[in-house]
C-alpha cells in the first residue's frame, strides 16, 4: 500500500467517524390534526363550548368566495335572526331539516324578504365554525350554496341540543 492510499483511507475513516457522530437531521413534525372528540364526555364538553361569531363567519366565507372569483358577503341582522330561528327549531326537535320552521320561502316572506334570492345550509354535529365550513365545502350541494354568485349577505347561527345525537345544530342563510 502506498503512502497516498493510506492517507486516502485515513481521511475516509475520519469522515466516516465524524458522520457517525453528527446529529441526524430529523424531518419536521407536522402539527397535530384536530380530531372530533370520541368519548361522550369530551363530545359534550366540545359541544358546550361551540359558538359562532357571525362577523368572523362572514370574513371566512368571503375569503372562500373571493378565492373562487366571487363577491364577499356581509353580516345581516335579519338573516341572523332567521338562521338562529332555524337552528333553534332543529335543536328543539332534534332533527336536521330545512323545513322544521317552515320552508325557506315562507320564512323569508315572513321577514319581508320575499323578493330575495336565498340559499340555506344546515348541518349538525360540528363543534366549531371551521369544522362546519369544511363539511359544507366538501358537500357538493352545500358548496354550491357557499359559492352561489348572487349572494351578498348572510346570517349564521348554531343551537345547542344537549342529550341529542348531534349536540349542536347549524344554520346558514344567505341572500342577495
């Protein structure tokens, strides 16, 4: 063996030893994915803490609509009352329904919104606004309502229903 090959082998050995001592790069740990609570007590706690801020909902829905080339929507107190009445009716009857408090047309007529073009999304069992919106975005008919081009105003509400299957009922009413 030549002096040159011994030097090369020595250099290689030193590199291998240093590499073995180096801290291994670890891939970043992804943030935890929130999951729905699974135990009855955890579900009841999450449901009891569920709330919705209509202004934040309008902002989130507007961003989603704007990402699809549509206009923003703004909070409307009349639509808020209609959505709350619908969520309350579903919660008190423990049923997911668009007609439990009358048809959408009947409810809009009673609120003097007869000429409005309107859409409604209802759902149940979601314990946060992002979860409810995610559910609606992943449902083609609900997503079509979120992205209805003529919509300009909204009201969104939830109602608590302890002791029922879903625990929380949601209603979103939008109009032009």
